[in-house]
C-alpha cells in the first residue's frame, strides 16, 4: 500500500479521499488554486501545494503543475477525484511517465472508454444496444448539421469528454441546431478542455440507470449493482438512489452482465461506471462509460458496506479485489440509500448559482442513517470559479419509504445563511408523488418544474404570519438589551411594542416573499398580536420563541415551527414544508422602470465569454447580447427590449461583479 498520495482535486471529493487515507494510514497531500488557499481540503491534508490561479484552466487543469507537486511532495500516486483531469488520458499517461501511479484506469482504457463517442462505437461492435447517432471525429459544423438531419429530431448534442450535465443540449428542430452546437462546444471547451461533440437520438421519457463496475490487475471484474439517477434538471443529477425502484431482478441481471462485458472487453482496472438509457418498457441502451469514481458513489457504499475509495487505492497498489466480491456474480445489498446535492443556487431565479460567505451552515448530525460529504464549513466562501455544491446528503434505511423519511428529516435540519440554497426545492422533491412512487424520468423535473418551485398548493398564508410573529418576538427580546446600551435605558420610546401616547401600538414587519414585498401590520405585544397583511388577517396568542422553536396559537389552532432567524431574514419549517422570507426595510424604493429597461447587468459575479453586440447595433427584444460564465455554467444575457445599443462596457475575458453594467441601450 502507498505511504503518501496526492489528490489532484478540491472540495468535497478531496475531503472524501482524505478521510479514507486517514483510515488506511496514508499521508494525504493536497493541491490548491489561489481561490482555495484556505479551503477545507487544504486544511485537512498533511501538506498542500499551490498550483496556479483561481480559474480551473490556470490550476486544477494544469497536469504539469500537479505532477510537479506530487514529485516534490514525495507522493507515490495521484488520485484524480472526479471532474477536472480525472478522465484525461494524456494526464494519466504523464503520471505514469513520471514514475507515479495513477489511481484509475490506464490512459489507453480512457481513450477507448472515456470518450463517449469511442465508447459508443465499441459497444456497437460488441452488439450492445446503442442509440442511433453520430460519433465521428470530423467536427465540421456543416457535416454535423447534415448528420443531425439524418438522425432526426429531437436529438441531443453532448460533449464527447466530460460529464456532470455539462456540455449537453436538446435540439427539437433543425433551425435550433447551429446555435445549440456553438454553445455546447464552447461550454465543453471551457469545462473539459476539448470541444468535440457527439450527436444521438433523444429517447423520450427515459430513465437513467448506471452500474458501478470494478476491475483489478489480476483479471477480476465485478459490478456492484445499479444506481438510479433519473431525477435530473437540465441533465444535472438531483437525486440518486440504490436499488432502483424500477429495476427488476431479471433486468438487473441483464444490465449487470452488459456492464461487466463492456469492462471485461477492455481488461478494465479500477472504478468505472456504465450508464444506460432505459425505456419505459425495460429496453436499455448504452449511453456512456465514466472512467472514474462518480459523485453518487456513497449510495453504493451505504447499501454494500464498502469503501470504494479504499478499493481504488488497494487495486492501484496491485491488490486483488476481495474474494467476497469476486465469488458473487451479483453483490448482495442491504437496505436502500438516497443522495441529494445541496447547492448554493436560487431555484426561484432559474437555479442561478450563488456565491459568497456561508454566514451560517447547519447540517444534520452524522449517524448510522445519515452521512454528510462536504468540502465547506460555516464561514467558508462559495466562490464563482467552481461548482457551487455545499454538501451531499446521503441517507440509509431498511426500505425506500423509510429512507425517504430519513431524507426529509435530514433536510429539515439544514440551514444556510449567505448565498441562497436549493434546500426548499429538495424538500418538495422528496415529498412529490412522482418521486415517492418511483415513476420519475429524466425529463420530469424540467416538464413539471412549477410543481417543485414557487408557491405551493394549499399554502394558506400561515407561514407568513408565523415568520412575522417570530420577528416580533425577537424584536421584543432584543429591545431591552439595546436599551441598556443606550444613553436613556428607561425611555418608553425604546420599547419594541410600538407604544405611543393616544393610540394602541402598531408595528410594520416588511418581508420579501419570493421577491414580492409584503407588509404585515402588527398590533399587540408579548406573544399576542393582531396581524394584517392586505386582505389576510390572523390572531396570534400564546406565542413563544425558544431555542429556535416557535409555538403559537394562530386563529385558534396551536402550531409549532422550527425557526431560523438572522439579520437579513427568517425561515420557518412546520415539519412538512420550509418557507424562507427576507427582511425588507419598512420603507419602499422603486427603481425607474424606464432606466432598468435600458440596461443589461451581470446577474452575479462571473466572466464574460462572448460579446455579440457593439455600439450602434439595432437589437430585438430577447436578442442574446452577451454570454457569461459563472459557477461552471453559461448564462445568456439578452436585450430587455428592442432598440439601439448605446454602449457595451465588457469584453470577452473580463471578470465582472454582480450588478455591473454590461450593455446600455439608447433612451427612447
């Protein structure tokens, strides 16, 4: 076994590999970019080496710098994690040439399997069902357009190298092909360093089911059962689980045999994943092979009692797979595991990635049933340069129904203050009938997004009044403290109950509810209030806020909420649903509508990758003017109206802050 390894990655996966290294007595070495100098993986490693600037191309994609750091540190092997250089055959070869061990398959296997195009061609030659498409190396745009016509629409454009839902586009008509091709190639080039794409027929309403495979240098190859990843949004996996609620024992055997056959044909070594598109009738088609560890590998670990990273390290060190795995054609599993990804993103704004300091981060306590994989802690910063994942929540229980209950409890224990998060979206996801009944397909979330985002059915306004009540109680508790620090601690004007000579107290609590300002007029104090919000009214009695729990009687019904308050807002959770409100000033300010309609501003910090307009251009409403990259995503910035461009204040390559003016139209 190795004494020291270098981890060529960052964030959650780097921390994950470090944990296994500690368990095995291996010294973990980290690398870091300028943006990650104080990151958790740097703090957890025995030593860490700087490798360049904050952009991936200047650091984590620099194979030469990583190998140099490994040699300098005395590491014997390099673990690539996932993403970045994990499926780069040239990097794997360079590691071997440097006299180091690459903890993964060989560069040759990657070239045959790591390319989605090459893998499809191989499977077709082995009589494994593949979806009709084009996988050629000729990437001439005109040729690709002709091939698209031959394949037929709808079709999918996919980056030939990479994963994680990046570099993918569905095209439903010939007229949409050119623009989607350009965008996909640009995103693939930036994320994976290569812009080659493949085309394939798009299978309507498919399920996404993958098989974990493992091979060693002694000729042994096994599969470790399936994971279902059908809950996706724009091809980004949202929920992963094992076993699949769709797969029968017979289908599992067929798909498992196909996965092992694919790996055996290549004498595959180390961890890999064979991914299939599965039709509603159980017909399955090879989709791709990922020559690395998957983000969702913890669910497999939870039901099998294995450490897949440990297996990776042992296989890379020349050990054989355990006999218990080799003897069983299909590995027995126990219970059901589910994984969700907690992101810094705003579902209410099209899942716009977020960034900023995690002022507060509360996650459920790890236990036999709950596992947390994270690369950040409270006080860390989610940067604009990398994926905005905060944590992976993984739960296990004896049955799927029990595991779903565990996940709901885990989510209820989460709280994020700083960048917005998708926790409310995830809570609605795991209660949705399509998920609970196991009938979701890869396009369901995109087709029914309004069922997971926005106002929910049956919301009677009670959460708003609960939030206002909690805010009032906190004001009242804080007022005496503030008064003691003032020059006149006994002044009646310092009281929080709004007492005034000649009339009953009245206070205004102003909250933003999904971006809409709501003013709640409050009469009363000390846990008894009359609340008015427009045409809605509530009578609150016996309200108490203690240790993050609000108990109150609202309109004659006693209720209980978990409450999280900070200076900027409040979240209330009734055990079923979470509602998040932002505190607004008691005065209003309205931007000049005509002015806002003349400008295109940056929605968040990021880098401008394409500028498609110049001063003097006549543009149409909705016309794309710039393309911006942030958090590994491309954002299309469009004209708010028809008009003439007055100025363009950004060029390709510029880094811009949130709300920076990028394009101004001439006033009408």
